[in-house]
C-alpha cells in the first residue's frame, strides 16, 4: 500500500482545512517545497498535491508550486483541484504531474472526463469520488449531488478507470480515523479498482487495516502536520512493508 502525504495549497502556502471548509484554514508552512523535500527525505515516493485556489476558481491556479516540486524532488505527484478543461490538464502535465485527479468534472461533464481517460490513459487519470453521507460532493465539496458513491465509481469502471481516491468528507481533518465501512462497501461492489483512502487518518495502526481491506494507497495530511504520525514512523512502515 502506497503512503501518499497531501499538500494543500492556498496562495502558494501549505495549508489544511477541516471538512473542506475554507474558514478553517490553517497554514502550516509558507514553503511547500520544503515540506515536499521532508517527505522525500523520509523515503516517501508519492505526493497528493491539491490546488485549493483552483478548486474555488474552477481552473488551475497553483501550477508554479507543482512545477517547483516536480523539478526539485523525485516525488511522483498526483495533482487535483479545479481541473475543468483540456488546457488545465495540459498545464498540469507539462508542469510535472504524473497523474491528475478529476472529481467535479466527472459529475458535471462525464463525457469530457471519459475523453481524458482515452487521451492520457487510465494510469494517469484518477477519479475523485469524495462523498458526504455516501453522496458525491462537487465544487470544492460545497455542493452535494444525487449520485451515490458506489454506483458513481461503478459507472466509471466500465470506462476503464483504474484509480479512485475516495474521501469521506465527514472524516476529513477530524483525526478520528478513516471510513473503514465505506471502503469495505466500495470493494464489495467494485473489487478490481485501485482504491486510495483519504480522510480521517489519525494513527499509523490504521494503515494495516486499510491494507487488509485492499486499499492501494492512503492519503494523509493533518495527521503529519499535527504530529499524530511522524515521518520516522512512516519511514519505518515503508521499510518494513517493501
């Protein structure tokens, strides 16, 4: 199971929100590259980079941060937040993203999202299936759709999606543990997907449980920034499990 720390960007700074609420913004570091390098130094190979300004404005904004991290580290970066157009994707990949995550666009314009899968391949396009009360949320989590999360994921499995990031919004930033039941339910309906768990990670003891469920990766943010899980613990876990 891949360990994927998250860096969320507002105005070029490394921040965290709680449940996607911008009024809860807490800045942890004004230099995202410094944070990314600390992850790399701990033996971490992957990074989940979210353009929160982009999510709000519905187009890519912080691509210069992506570019700097991609140029100055060897981290494999998946990038998301406000990617709505073919031009957004072009900028993201040219700026160094290895993968991109599309969430709202998969709801509002599924044909366009499907075209991205066909153009770039299923290894480079991740489906963002972020939900609240099992309903898919869009537009920076400000709007709840009528789509149920498992059927939403199923609809894209037939369109060759492989990777899915699923965040239980009610868990995000709460440090109360991930949504094990939700992920178990998703695997019952779509056992072949590469599911990346996100939201609520609070303790390294949750890693083995997610791995046993079948999760291909786990994204964590606040647990690192609030010192609930140390980079040394993550480094040791990676060594022991590779």
